[in-house]
C-alpha cells in the first residue's frame, strides 16, 4: 500500500504542472499578426506607399519566413507613359497674285515707308488711275501691283523723297456681275478663287427656268473682251460678267 500512496502523492503536482504548460501554450499566438496599410492613390500613380509591417512573432521557422516576406521591399511596376509627338501645323503661305492686272474698281493699299501722309487706301477711278498727294494722278489700269509700286517710287524720287520705299497691295478686288436666270442678279464683291457655281450661289441660286449645266462668261482684259460658254466649275476673275441662260424645256 505504501507505493500506491506515494504515487498518489506525486500525481497532483504533476497534473498541475502539465495543466500550466498547456495553458501557457494556448495563450501564445499561433500565427503572426500583420498590420499593413496601402495608399491606393499612390499605387495607382506609380508611387506605392510601403510602411514597415508590424509582426508579432512567437518564434519558429514559419514565423521567421513570414516576417522576411513582409519586410522585403516589394517592387511595383511603374506605368509606362508614351508621349506621341504631334506635329505642329505648318502655316500655309499667303497667295499673292503678282500677275494680276489692275483696273477700275480695284481698291489698293499703298504704303510709303516713313511717310504717313502718303500711306493710304486708294481706289482706281473710272479713268483707271489713282490720285496721291505730291505726285497727283498715277495711271494704274493694266498694271500689276509691283509695276504700279515702281512707278510711284520713280515719281516720288523725282524731287520729293530721296530714297522712297513703296509697296502696293490689293485691299479689295473690283466686283463681278451676274445676270439672267438667278434669284438676285446684279453686282457683287469678288472673292479670290471664285468659280461660276459660287457666283450663282452668291446671287441666290438658279431660277426655276435656268439652264444649269453651262453659262456664258464675258472676260475683259488689256487685249479686249472675250465671251465663251463655260461649265459651272470654271474660275472667274474680277470684273467678269456671268450670264445664266434660260432652258427651253
């Protein structure tokens, strides 16, 4: 009976120790606790927010591996931005009709550099001339703008200005005329690069009785007048007359 009593005497301390060890094991965390915060806006724009994670370690190889994975810096792919080179529009040169021959009705801008009293807008009168201070009447009909500028320069150099510099520009062309079967026949200002079709449109379009496939065009220059039957796509010049005929059926 003595050995049995001795074993019973040691049973209670041993069980107490085992229970204490079991409780201590339960109180310890079985997995790491990771606290991390990510800034979504920063990640979206290519600058990730990477604070140091807080790991509560309980020891062991698995915990060490997790801690290493969180502590290692993560590489975020930067968004690739490609800027396409857009070519700038190249300004088109201004067309200048150096071969245009002046006539009555054209309005010119004459610039005499350094002479504000001579620089002005001049209209070619019915006689085909312009009238300027100092030099009076200067013939302009049939001349190009460059030729007229040279004539004005020569006259100013003859006893008025020692070294004049003159430029002549067309401020407004002489009008064109459209007659016949259009809504509003008459005289209209000329616009560069006009065609017969655009002239008809300016005059309000064809009348119900108009012939719409061709018109009669009268052009006058230094050699005289010329009248021809042309299609609607024909270009017209300042001073031309467009006659829209009547169809027979």
